[in-house]
């Protein structure tokens, strides 16, 4: 090559006024080329029936500049058009071939180093790239939570696993920015920034003007986020590598120094359609497609390099071909890679907590200094939970309790009363009234060495945010083959039967949405001693195995004292001692009656105990199995107690359709139980206000009548 007279040296800026050097531009160009060829390889593999993912990064290759502006130790939560970012970060860190890694994901190979063949995701533990799935914008609340938790862990003296000055980066598209999840997460970030709380978060919106086939409103992203209080705004042409690099460097440095959130708006294009099956010509004018091709970021970077004298046009083409050959070699190498072969291999990351390890950690928790074990005072459910939370906070320096009204007020029902005073506002604190933000904070905090215990104030409030459990928290271990975990214990005040208060939004029994999420532990205590013991078990399972636990607390039983007669105090119970343990998936039996087994949980235990007492007066001797755990169900206990009497009545306070009793009866049939079975459940109805609630909720008289009918058949 003849070097032009005006050729720039490797350390010179690629053009006047830019911080991007010629050397760095060449490195980023290689990442851009590699990303484009990976897109083409994915389509070839799909055409051969060997590839399964064709959503590409073409047109978004400017995000290599964002990777260049950050460190390989900065946690990254990337959307699915982040090929160039991933390749550039891998170049910075060294190690395995990132091209091969991506292609192993495309062919769903068991050797894929991040998901193990379970999904094509951008992720690698040694690159601090946390895998994200395709749920629109669902990773933004987690990103806010992680950025918050890195700072909070440092304040608490807990090792977060990330550098103290880390910047969390989260990328997403312009169409995704309209999703309520994104709007809520960005609002939470801006709110924290406005309040002056540290949050080193870089939000990167890659704006290609399209949501699959739907055009975005021109100018909306800039109008919505430039000048936003609490959120610093940067913008650049993502198809101009020098411009994107300089803006990314400024944005990343601003976040790192100020520990405040920033929004980087990159204008990009989408080339090759949304995915391999997408025919753009069906919904876009030829002129619009041509205009995007004119802005191809690879052509833009090539022009920069040629203008700087770093490469000739022929050398640009040679470099393109060289990268193509490298990708094609890797493509051929992975085309026959073995997929997951058995169901056991697929579900391996969903294995439940190890019982012995959990039991050992429960003992550690109970015996730690400052815990309340040994108190003989009978307690209500609310007071038992309060004491159990205090024990977890005392034993686990990284435990944090947060939610709406949990701080100074101590919770709507007093469950967290006094905890903020005892453990400080850094560990027990109020949040925005946004359940997505609360659960996103939990998902992020679990990635930063903390043990998050968020509270969702009412079960009905969970449903607008449940994807943070289903799509984010529950899937992380699965799609990272267990390399990443986000432990949490989500406390939810649920079920019905509140006297003089409620209606649907404060009396909800819709738990089916939780029970069918793979790997999630669903606890449903009824008695005070179980409430404390099971909370300790969930905390131990979360801490030792990264379990995602949902802890359903029966609102109506929070302050209940009496069971059979006023003043009997029979619902109270003493706090569990150091040896008491309620293992995950283990039920609890009351009585030894031989005529009938009543299977129930939650408020159903209260109702069933009263009903069984009346049945005894009528000569029917029944035992009760309190399930305690709705996922996993205590199947062994269920079959044992069913076979002990030969008759099973399931008393289910949830709805008849989709309720817990469906799963219980199925478990009995699957387990070979051939005895008599029946169930009573709440109506397929929302819970109305006032006394009308009794018309649709399960009652003790229904349990009694159904029991008599079953025994006398």
C-alpha cells in the first residue's frame, strides 16, 4: 500500500476533533465486520436447518463504540442487536473466541458457554455480560436494580462482585422505550438521579426508527428524554463510528465520575429486516430501505479509515473477506455441534435448593448473634414474621428489606415495624409505588451480593409486574446454565377474608401465575411458627442456591389470636427454636384421624381446623395436611396422608378454575392414589366488597358438608 501524504498515525485521531484513534477505529471496525458476518452466517445456518436464531445486529454495529467506552468489568445487559458490542468487549478481555461462542448459541449447541444450548443470548460471565432474553424491555428494571445495588453493597460493606466504580450499561431499542416496563425503569432511574442517590447507570437507546414493521414517531425519543430531570442526555449518530465513540466516551465518563444515570441516544438503521423471516419490502417503501443502506455503519467506518489513510479501498475489502473467512470457518466447525439430548440436561439449571445445605444455613441463621431464637412468648403471624425478618437482617449483612410503606410506617399491617430503626434506612427502605421497579431492584440486587427481600403490598398488585419474576428472575439461571443467579424472597400479602376491608384489590387469590413458573419456590404459611420457619428456609435457599422464592402471607391471619373460641389464643404459636426447620416441599400434618384427610393451605388451614373439630363431634375423625409449599408441592406427604385414610378432601381457598386443588388432585392421580377424592374451592369470581365476599370465598361450612358427603358415600 502506498501511504497517502496525509495519512494519520495509529495514535492520531481518525479525524480532526475526535477522540477515536486510528488504531482503535481499526479494532472497532473488526468488531463491526465480525458482527455483520455473524448475521449472515446465522441465516445460512437457518437455511440449512442447523440454526435457530436470525435476529441480527446489522445496522447497529455502532454499539461497538459503547463497548469501547466501557471496561470489561462493567456489567452489561444487552438487547439482541448487540453483536458488535459483544465482539469488542471480548477483544478487550481476551480468552475464548467470541465468534464461535455466538455461533454455538445460534445452533443451540450444548457447548454454548453461556446458555448451554437453551437460547441464543449475548452473555458471558468472564465478560460481565449478563444474558437477556427477548421479552421487550424487561431487563431495564433489573439494570436499574443492579446499578443501585452495586452502590448500596459498597455502603453496607458487602462485596458486590463488581468494581466499586463500575458502570452498569443497558441497551434497548426505540420501540422498546415505549413499553411500560422501560418507561417505569427509566422513571425510577431518573427519580434516583433527581434525589441525588448514587446510580451509575448508562441507558443506551439504539434508535432505528422501527418496531418490527411499525415506524416509531420521529423525534419522540429525543423529545421524551433530552432535558429530563435526573437523567443526563447524550446523542450521536450511531452510523458514524467517531461520533458514536466520542459521545459514548463522554456519557460513560460522566456516569462513572458523577455516579448518576445517563441516557445515550444513538441514531442507527436496521438492515436485513427484523429477522431472517422478515420481508421488509412488504411494509417499507424501496426509498426508505435504500436510505438506510446509504447509512450502513460498515460503509461509514470504511470511509473514515480510507479518509485517514489507514486503509485503501482494496484493503477494506480484503479485511472484510478476511473476517468473513474467519466466521465461515467457525460456522463450519459448529454446524454439527451436539444439542442438549435429554430432558434432564435441559432442566438441570432448574434443580431446587439442596435440602441439607439449606438446613445448615437455617441453623447458622438462627444461631447468629442478635437473633430471637428461644423466645417463649406466643406470637401472631405478623409478629412472628417481624421477628424472622429481624433474624435474617441480623444474620445476613447483605439482606435488604424494601417496598411500599415498609420503612418508617413499618408496613400497612405492621410486619416490618421497627426494622428500619434497628437496622437503618440503608437496609430497610421505602420504594416508588411501582411493583416493576421493586421486583427489578430485587433482580439486580441479587446479582450484586445482596439478599433482597422485597414486599409486594397486595397479591393483586403483583400481576402488573409478574414478568419480572417469570421472564427475568426465574429465567436467569436457566439461560446462563447457572452461571448467574438472582436470589430473592418476595413477600406478598395475599388471599382473602379480611374483615371490614378489601374488595378485589386487597383480597386476591390468583396464584396460578406463580405456580407454573419453572424453578420458583412458592411458600404459603398459615401458622405463626411456620411463617417464621418458612421465611428462614426461603432466605437460606436464596442465599445458598440463588433460589427465587415467593412468600405468600395470609393477610387475614396477620393478627389472628383465637381459633375455636374468643380468647382461646389457639392460633398463636411460639417462635421456632434453633433446631426447628420447615424444608422446602414438606407439609405439616395435624391430627391422626383415620376417616378422612383434608388437604389445604393458608386460610384453608384455619377454616379446616374449625370444620374438623365439628366433624369430630359427629363421629368423623379427620386429619389435616397443610401443604405449606405450593411449589414444589409436598407430593410424598400428600400421598402418605391420602393413603392413611383412603379419602381426600381438598379445601382450596383459591378459585376452582386454575386453583391449587387442580394440581393437588393431579398429583394424587399421578401418584397412583385410587381412593375417594373431592374438593371445595372458592368461586370463579373476583372478591367483592363487604359481606358479599363470603358468597364467593371458601367457607368452613362448605368444608364440613363436603367432608360428610365424602365419608358417607
